């Protein structure tokens, strides 16, 4: 079983630099669904599960259209981190395994974790309604705002219109392209959701909406009295020594983010100069495969940093909502039964970058991979091939 990419609506040229995340059926063209649908692993993938060589796998997927791939796989018996291909098309510099990528929606778990940490400290209540913190001038433009809780924002059961919904995407993209040099904020992105119809009443459905997370980010900022990136660094990034992770648009770029390329007018264009100017709790961080893997291990196995109460708030029954079939959404992570194992995962996509982060607690197994080739069909195919081959391989091991 593999997660499925939503590609039903490819916008014209102006969409080349749209900032998005993964999502459901209402979302725009760039949405990489760690959510909506699943599909069976192709037979040609199933036939290759024995004695897999991870470096050979990614080497074989790199091409003129799939510029570079970084892959991390760790189990109690295996530790692999490798890369293949090109990091910078201008210089032809090779892609290094420690390169930093923009995570898009794969980073939503950072926002959710911070909310859980603040809830545990008593600084906010996940079950308080959003009008507890947000001004009436804003909430009156959101249907059912007096009923929507912060928890419902974080598990996508609020029904709030997605700012990157396909019906709003043209205006949203034009705004980003015209204004990114002055920086784009949570508030700017939310404008494309205000006054729009709800998908359903709060708690009566599940629909992936990036608006949920920008609202959550605004609430965190309000509670903290400053950008939530500083608390995220204090409580998560520095506490876990995630040395190659930073908040996009707020903190310095560290050693520099690897270019992410999208085809425009027959040429590959680096999208990072635009994306770096967008500060959004829906796509909050840039990181490495090793840092993401480390984060997931701490989430599931470090009681000193994340208490069992906090873990229950993040991924326990109070927060789980059913997306479809065996797929559920917790706070910042999907939960899904794949090959008989419980897999927590979240992918992310924007133009220039695709990432995937999966963790299997029963096996203490982490799978994280990045591609810097955007949303082309070739890039998507490589994304699915990596996931399918590795999950099938792990399931086949004694």
C-alpha cells in the first residue's frame, strides 16, 4: 500500500512557485497526499524486495528530470543514509546526503508538537475554541469559528476552507509571486480562506486544509507573544540537537538549502528564493533526512522529552480522526496500517521539492527521503517507487 499523490489539477505556468502541502480532494495541483487514497504496489516493485541495495535503488531513479535524491533508512539492524544526483544544476555540484531541504507539509509535525508542548505546560488548551485567542474581526469571517477547537485545526476536522484549494489557487499563486520579496505570513495566506464556505461543520468530517495550520500558527504566536519559531527551537530543535533544522522565513538558512527545481518555459528554475520568503506554520521548517529520523525516534521512544501524556495528545485516540479506510490523521501525522504494520507518516510537496517521512514504531524503523525535482511526473514516479520498494522490502524481512 502506498500513499497517493493528488495530481488532478495542474495549474498553468504561474503555478510554478506555489507554496503548498499535502492534502485531500479539494486541494490544489501541488498537493502530495499523504492522505486521501492508497494503491497496491505494482508487481515490478514487489519482485524486487529481496536483498535490496538502497544506493542502487536511488542511483537507478536519478535522471535528467529527477535531479537528486537523498534517502535515509534505519532499523535496529540497518543504517543507511545516501544520496545520488545533482544538488545545483548551475554548478553541477553533487547532492550530499546531509543536504538541507524545504520540507513543505512534512514539517507540520513540528507545529503540532509545539502545540502539544504548550498544552502540557498549561499555556493553551487544545480543546478551547479558536475564538479564545483570535480577534472577532477575524473569526467572524470563518464559519463555525465559535465551535472549532485547536485540536480540530491540527487534525483537519475543522471544515475550514483550504487557502490552497484549487478554486482559489490562481489568485493565491499570483499573490505569492507578486509579494514574496516583502515576505509572506500566516495572515497573508489565510486571506484566501476567509469568507469562504466550510467543507462541513466542525467534527463532522476530515478534510486536509493548510488553513488549519496557519491558524494554529497564529494562535501559537498569540499565546507566546512572539513568533512561535523561537519556542519551537527551544522545546524541539535545540532540545533534540537537530543541528540542521531551522524555521523558514524566521531563522538564518544555516549552511543553505539545496535548490529545488521546477520546469518553467523549458528551463529548470530554482524555487527556493521564493519559498524562503514564506513564513507559514503549514510549511514551517527546512531540515535533513537525519534530523527528521532523529525527531521521529524521539517522538516514539523518548519519555524524558515527550511524556506519555504528550504522546497521547499527539497521536492518541483523543486526536485521531478517520480519513478513509485504515487511514487516520492525528496531530501532524497520518496513521495507517501498511503490510500489517502501523506506520506514522507525512509527506510534503511544493514546486521544487518532495519529501516523505515514515516511521514504524513496532520495528523502530525510519524511512525519510527527499527529491529536488518538484512535481513532474518523473519525480512523482520516483517518489512512489522508493516508498513501495522499501516498505515491501521491510515487510518481507523475517
